[in-house]
C-alpha cells in the first residue's frame, strides 16, 4: 500500500533511548531536590546565619530572618528558598520603632548550575505580604541610607546577580515629618 506510512523500528529505538534519558534526568533531579530539602532542614540554623551574614555585608542596617524553608513547588526545577519573617531595621530603630522593611515571606530562586560558581545567579526575588517604610524625622535623620550603602560592593563585581524582582501585596510608604507629608502606595503585583 503506497499511501500508508511505514513504521520504522530505528526511530522507535531512538525514541526509547530519548525517553529513558529524559526520565532518568527527571528522577535524578527529583532525588537531588529531596537530598537538598533534607540538607536544608538538617542545617537550617547554620544556613540561616550564613544567609543573614552574607546579605548584611551589602546593607548598613540590622537584618533579621525568623525562619527559612525550602520551597520545592515555587520554582521547580530551580532551587528556591522561602525566608519567613524578614525585617530590616536601621540604627535608630530603638527610638522610632518602625522597621524599614517587614515582609512575611521572601522567596529567593537560584539557578542550580550557578551554585558552583563564585557568584551564584539569583534568578528571582519575590517579596510577599509586607511593608517598606521610608521616613525623614524632625532632626533630619532618614532611613533611606540603608539602600545607598551597597553601591561600592555592587560596583566591584562581587556578590550574587539578580535578574528578576517581584512584589506581591507590598505597601510602600514615605513619611516626611518636617513637612508633615506622607505618600503611600500598595503594589498588588509588580514584576521587574
């Protein structure tokens, strides 16, 4: 029959090999994820201290992270960690009692292959459910300095590279007490 296509066994052999390779890579990736998950849970305190210290090198304030957990479904097949209860406080926090940043969750998505390089590639940072509060007090003190201090470190080429940034339900406010002005905006979703 000339109109029918013939099934060629060689193609099915290649297809079987291809499917076996794909399934093997998927199983290997899943196994790696579960090993990483177990490692993060077993060494949570040490990793949390290292993350806090590394981030604190690039900022001038006091960073606090309440907890950390792997977020398997947030970024599969990449690695993602959820930092819980993240807050950034400036040097005058004991006086005004207002944290500059207070987030319920911060998701950090890392390229799995870049972990072997000196500068890991952070594919995405997502800030979720929180506030960013900037202000200038009557005496001229402003907590905006927290966002200016990392310029030297970023210019030198050290540190992690961030490619995507997202906010979900984040309120940004700026209060200028000497002029009695307050600006506030809530970003339901912002991607950059």
